[in-house]
C-alpha cells in the first residue's frame, strides 16, 4: 500500500479534541504513514510538538506564527519559538506567510513577522511552510530580498502556472490540498499536473479544506488520499507511483528519518 505523507495537517487543533487518536489511527490504517502538524502561534506550535512526541517518527511538528496571528509575534514569542524549534520533532518553521485576503493582521506586521521567521529558519537550517493568499507579488519579492538560502513549500498552493513557476524558480515545492479536487478548479488541477513530479507534495490542511466528495465535513489526514488520487488521475500516473513520489518529496524537504521498520 502506498505510504502517503500529509504534509500539512493541523491535528493538534481543538477541532480534534474529541477524537484525535482515532483520527490519527484511521489515517495510519488508510495508508497515510506520516504527517506534519504546523503551528499557527506559540501555543499551537507547542501542542504540535507534544503530539509529535506521542507519535515519534509518524507525526512531526512545525513551529510558526501564521499571518493572521502576526501581531502575537512579540520578541518574547519569537524567543519561545526558537526554543521550541530546537526539539528533534520539529521539521520546519510554519506555517508562516502573508494573507491579504482576510487581513487579520496589518500587512506591514505580517511582512515583519514573516521576515523574522525567515531569519529563524535560516538560523536553525529548517525549511519554511508558506501560507500565501492574495499576496503573491509581495511573497516573491520578500523571498528574493530576505529569503536567501531558504528552502520550503508553498502550502495549499492556489495559483496559475506563472505563480507556480515563480515558486519553483526559487527552489520551492508546491503542496496541493482539497481545492485541487473541486470541479470548478480544473485550471489548478492542470497546474498540479504540469508541475515537476519531484517538486509536488500533497496535504489536507485539516480540519479545513475538505476535498471532494466530502466537502463541508471536517477534514482529516486520511482524506489526503482523495487529493493524491485526483492529481494522479489528471497526471495520468498510477496512484501508487504518485503517492510514493510525493512521500519521497516530503521526506527530502523535511529531512524525515526513514520509516520505522515495524510498520
Ligand atoms: Ni494550515
């Protein structure tokens, strides 16, 4: 069975408080071998690490402050993130980025928080997990001016081929989530089909963005297979081959250790 990696699953969040272990067990049983749980602020980053400690080698954590929460990234919070990010269970800084759609933090504050977390990622030699919504030009400009030497992924990539090209040219991966399965997003699916196979990841972004046909329900890591299956189809690849390639890409980007042998 294909061993998928859900490259972006917020399984530490409160939406899973009632049944977290069952949700994770269901994912493992359905062929999702591993997952990365990104934080959105200091408390959710800490929870991600605690969860990763309970599932060593299967659940990994990322530490970061989301653009919505950029105003919470004080000097003290950044210092705390630095401490948290030294945990061996942490594989990335994220999720971090820009969101000019909802603008829950002022744009200047978002840019400053992003730049400071770029520096943290560089200091700790960790990849970044980027959230980028209606902010593409600024994101690319900031990566070019402040992101030297960084590697990472555009999480839940939504954009056209030119935007994908920008990300790829900077050496970044593209991670596709549930929206790529929606019938109205055929153009996005075409981008997922066009992208180089060695630069594509898949994710759920659960509990959000549930793929078709379960749209509207709470999302879970096991549904990453629906997204992978859809992209494999539009690429004309056997599912197992696509799943294997994306899992390998995730392992490379996040420097995941080899899968435990007793799986
Ligand atoms: Ni997310």
